[in-house]
C-alpha cells in the first residue's frame, strides 16, 4: 500500500479540496494521514473519517501587522516543524499534498527531501503561507492558469481545483424537502463562507423585503450569527450546511457570495450565476478581489465591491443577474477545467511512481 499525508487548515477552503482528493483514493491501496491543528475546522471535519489517521501539531500565524503574538508564534512554528519531522519519520509517506494555510508551512518544510511534496494554490496570487511553502515544494498546482507566473519557475502546473464529487450530485427535490420551500419562486442562495460574512448579512437584511418579492432565499449566515430576526415566508436561514449543501446548491438559481477561490470554482463547476462580494482590502490581502474580477471578466459572475453596496444596488445586481442568467450559464459551460480533481490525482500518482 502507498501512504499519503495531507495537510492544510484554517478555513473550509483549505480542507474541502483535500476531502475531494481523499474520496477518489482507493482505500484498499492507500493509507491516508492528515496533519493539522487540534482546534481548527480541519480537525472537526476529519475526525468523522475513520479511514484517516489525524495528527496534531503546533502552529503559528505569520502576520503582516503588529501583534505581540508575532514574538511567540515563530517558536510555535519551530515546534510544529519538529513535530512534523517526527510524524513523517514514523509514517514514511510516499507523497505529501498540501492545500495551504499556516499549519501547512512547518509540515511542508519538514517533508522536503523525505518524499515528493505537492502544494495547491487556490487564489489568483499565492498567499504568504504558500509563498513560503513553494520554496520547499516539488510541484505547485494552481487553480488559475495566470498564477503560474507568480510561483517559482519550473514548479507550477495549472490543474484547476479539486471539486467534491458529492457536490455535483445534489437534488432540487431533496433541497426543497430540507428547506421547506415551495419551489414556486426562483431561489437565491446567500453564503459568506464557513464563518459567515457580517457585511453580507447586513446588506441582505436591508434588501430582504424587496428581494423576497421575486425570490425565495436560503441564507447561510455563519456560525454564531443567527439572531432573533422575525421569520418571513420564503426566507430560511442556517448557520452552516454540510451534508445537505449539494442539495441546497442544486435548488439555487442564483447565488450571492464572497469570492473565495474554492467557492467560486464550485459555482463554476455547477454553472451557478453569482453576484460576488469579495472581502475588501482592509480585511484581506486582496485575493478575493482578483478572483471576482477574473470571474466578471470571463462572464461567469457579477463583481459588486463591498463599499458600493446599498439596498438598491444589491437588489438591482441580483435581479439583473437572474434576468441574464442564461448568458452567464452559457459562458460557464465553455470554461476550461473547472474541476481539477483528475489532474491533481495524476500528479500524485506520477510522484509516487517515479
């Protein structure tokens, strides 16, 4: 049997692509290990998988701003590096695949020279963690073809992003049963990532009554963000949806979303027109803005900057998207390589067999 170690964490976007790859590995031919944090979402999601051996390490965030933790977290990264070395020495992996996030940095560093190391960069330009990891990786898989120019020469390969097979098997009927909606109106799905998006939630609330004249609305508001807002007919709200997410997506006609790379490429694979509201520069390094601009340029989505949102502007953007939805669906139907699962699996198999 071959042995693979996965790593990556911090957000669902750093974990779900790993799960997509795991689901395609023959459990009779592969031993699967995962290195992550004890408190992160990766631990929550992987603890449900009996076929995965999960290992925890210390980790530290690499901040570009002043924080007292900048003086202590480097020591945690060093500790995580030595913990990773010990795990790798014990497990003896044939290959390591990293999806990124700060927890992946000490793991990739420790794996260099011990086995082939593949990293995956979802965003248009690499984040700090993946820029560091790129120095130690043998191959860097990219979601966007343009990202090749931003990684070390000779290491980048455009693959697309892994998409969970289950995501493509949703049922509108099951979605109606889960949400309790009638199916008589088109459905708008609003989602701000696994932790939700305060700005999106507030913008939707201000436009809700106007949008409900046309749509039924499924709102994923984020963990801990449910409030006592009075229920409205045709409006259902959840903190987070996991197993039923394929059915909720199948039910949805259009989407209002943040612009994380994994989320937008899942929408592309499912051909779901979207209004994308990326995280603004003051709250991010600008990667979601680049993602949204790329999708708008290619005719896959509408880009609505957060600082331009008003109730009227949001309503008009969603209604305009729905009116022209077929044009966006047709553009997405011709998009190359939305699902990169097979491309990445081929690279993993090649790395193991070389």
